[in-house]
C-alpha cells in the first residue's frame, strides 16, 4: 500500500526548498502528501526561496539556486497546495485553567483529542516544513503540539526542518511538561546562521530583525539530560535521525531529509548522522 505523509505548512511563509526537497523524494517513492495549515488557509512560499541567487548574509553565500527557485515557483503557482486540512477544525483547543467548569472542559478536550488522534492513524509520518513562517503560527501552536504528541503516541516518524524543529521542543504533555526530545539527538538552525536583521514573513511588512529566540539554545536545553544538539557548523548539511525524530538544519538538508524518511519507513532505519 502507498504510504501517506501529513505535511504541515505555515500560513506566514514556508521555505520552498524545505518543501520541494523532501516532496520530490516522497513523490518518486509513490507516497501521498496531504497538506495541513493552522487555520486552513492556503500556504505560500517565502519570496526569497523563489528568487534565484538569493544571498544569505549569515552564510555569506547564495542559498536559492535556479533549480529550487523554479520548482518553488511552480508549486506555489500550482493548485497542489489548495484546500489544505484545517488544523483548527480537526483538533480541539485546551481550555483556560481559570475558565468556567474547567474540569468538565478539560474532560471534553481530552475526549476530543483522543478522537482527533484516531484521525492520524491513516498517516505514516509527519513533516513540519521550516522557514520563518513557523515562528508565527506553528512553533507555539497547542493544536499542532497535540498532532506531534499523537504521532509520538502511535510510534510514527516525526520529521521537522529548520525552525520547524522548535515545535518539537515545545510539544509537551500538559501534565508532566517534560520535553519529548529529552535524551534525543536533533539538529536545527545554529546560532552562527541566525540573522542579525531581516527576519520576515509574508502577508505583512513587519521585519522582526533577528529571530525571536535562538533555536540552538532551546534545543540544547530541551534534549537534556542525555541527548545532544548537533549544529554541524562548517559542514554543508546537518541531518539527524534519532527515531522517531528526524530533523534537518536548513535548506541544504531537504533532499536528504526526504531520502531518510523513505529509509526509515521502508527499511527500518532508526539512526543517522550521530
């Protein structure tokens, strides 16, 4: 049977290569990709990821080549990303602690989440695509945290790229609040590669300047005790598989991320890159 991957995209802009890279591999392997966004709006790629020759100041080099710029423009202009699943309709929101009838509300929330988790059973893996957009509507999205926890409970592959990896650091059981990546090996955007200025999003003219948090430091803390953050600074790629978590540092890891997804799902690969 063909495998199906749930792909989550930000409505504030995803990085093209981080979708196109793994998607090309998954398509070739015959997998079905089902797209989801936080509120059901159609996702679009960040303009720099569609611009051939885009120069990344921290890396001091071009990070958008002609191939991926073209492929990103193609998928952005196509109908493939139309009509994504609406996360806000599929998963419940947890009630405020001080809301009226909190006990009954919490029970209703847990029951609804259990039912939503049943809807995840048809998927074989989860892919959280990176870019600056996830900072806005994915990283601290409680509903998306519950999606991750659902895949974790079912022992399925959870893949995240770039700033999408931050979702894994914050997706925690509401009761014990322990990091699900504690004791695990992961990668993500390194301090050396963070912007000093220019973090931007689509649908707004707001320039955040530097990212609102240093992802590397969050991941270093979240993986303890016993785990490790791998930045791979000075190396072209940094891709880490410590099942069920597969993480890619940035754009250059995207194609390998797809290859490792297939190997994990079809060959039982459980460890790579550390």
